[in-house]
C-alpha cells in the first residue's frame, strides 16, 4: 500500500508556541532501520587529530538532519558507572512510598528530587504519565571544570542550583549519591565533547559554543516505569490519542540534546520523518542521543527535534536515565548565520535559554484542565 493510502491520525504535542499537530500513519509499530537511527562510534571525538573529530561530526550531522536520533558507541562512560547508577535507581524506586516522599520535589527549593506516580503529564493531550522520577539539576560544586564556585559571575550564579536536599533526603542510601554523581559527571564530560562535535558539524570552530556551556543546563532524570498493558489487535493501531495509556507521553525535548541510557527492557519509540512510530531498541554498550528544540531553532530547522515517547510493554519494571543538555541559563542565541542559505529567512527570533525552557515547561506538571477530545488541531 502506498503511503498516501494508509489511514492517518493527528497527534497533538505541546510546544513553546502552543499545541502542534503531527500526522501519524496508522501502521504497526516496527523496529528502526539502521538508516533511521544509526550507531556512531564517537571515540574519534577524543582523538588529538582534528580529522578524526571531523569524521565523527559528519556522521552526527547526517543523523541530526535525518531522524534526529542516533546511538553512540565507544563514548567513554564505563559500564561500571552506568551499572552502579542503574542499581542505585532501582534501590531508590523500590522503597516504600513514604520513604521516597522524603525526597519529594515539593520540599526542594530548586525543583530537585522525587516525583511520585500520577503527578506528571508531559503531553496534556494524553494520559497522565505512568512513571515515577527523580531529577537533579546542574550544581557547579560537582563540576570538575569549576575550580572556584565563589568566582562564578553573578548573572550566571542567579540561575544555578546549589542545594544539598537531594542527598540529605536519600541519606538512608549511602551509595545513592556517589553512584548518581559519578554518572552525572561522566555525562557532563561527554556532553561537552558532543557540543564541540555539533559545532564542527555546523562548519563552525569546534570551540564556538564553549563559553555557552561553562555552567550548563545539565539535568539528570531517572525514570521508573512500571509495566502497562500492551494493546492488541486493531486496538493497537486505531486507538485515539486520548485513549492511549502512556509511560511517558509524546513530546520533544527542550534544549540542545539529550543523552539517554536505557535498560534492556525497551520501550522508547520515535516518530520518524514519514510519520511512523518506530522502536529505538536498546543496543548493548550504547547511549541514545536526540536533538532537542533549542538546537533545532538555532539551526533554522536543519537539525530535527523529533517526537518520542515511552511505552513499557515489557511486563517488567523499566529504568531510563536521560541527561538533558543545554546552554547556560543566562545565555541567549538566535538562528546561526551559517544555517541560513542565501535567500532564506530566519525562522525564529532570538530567545534566552531560561525563557525558552520556562515556556516549554509551564504545562509539564499539569494533570488536569486539558481535554484531548476538545483540543483544536492547528491548521498548519
């Protein structure tokens, strides 16, 4: 059957500019092809040879302009580090509810900590997310690149999160802080290497963005997904968006890019360029990287911030650990001149990172007040 003959439905997602509709083909879920979500060996990013770093950057550019998702192998984060963080996550989430609530985000001054089940709805047009999570924002005291916290410029410090609450609230688990901080630091180092790779991929000097990630918006989230029933038969394809139970709803990420570790149970689904849902299956030893909204904006839509979701149909508990990467909150960036062809206009106005993230996050925790059935589908 030709693509034009396949029935479609409209998928609504939140964006920084209001609801956006995507056309989705009503085809069975399938695994991604390597051409859609390639595996990229990024060991060359740590080479002293510029040509090796450029070779990796070219592969990243190809993936960023295609589906906007790719796996990275040989990324330098030891498996012992990810294994320890995974074990720490399971230990935390398997605790009684009252113990986890000691770390509730409601007790944090800076949005760190635990979010209980049925308290998050990342897509207001779908079900409440069937997940629990624990998040921790950038703290310069744990950044190896920061020699003296007292010397951070005031305009930067005003946005930073220095809070001991997450560790005080999990003091009953002595291994938790060590494992999570070690993983966070490893992701931070990798993120800065990838930022330089993205600069090269945009035909810029590889240090072009360095000053914008000195104190980055670098948030680690740990998601715990209990299993949900897998739809069967015609219902697997034809259910309306509002009828779907989701582990985490359909969305795009906010800032530059995300580095994701996922366990081997699977569940990550990506909406490809043709409008098909495809599985981003776990590949041993790799991490998943996906482009986020702010990077799509500053590249004038050259790079694709792709819709994705999670559905834990494995029958087992699932853990994922996304590390969200963005510029310093006080930074502002418009469309890069190098991403505007002759005769082409810039698609977006300049906006600060803090304003953009606030705009995107404003509906994230709402669990009522929206009706998918009554939502208007934009005409364009």
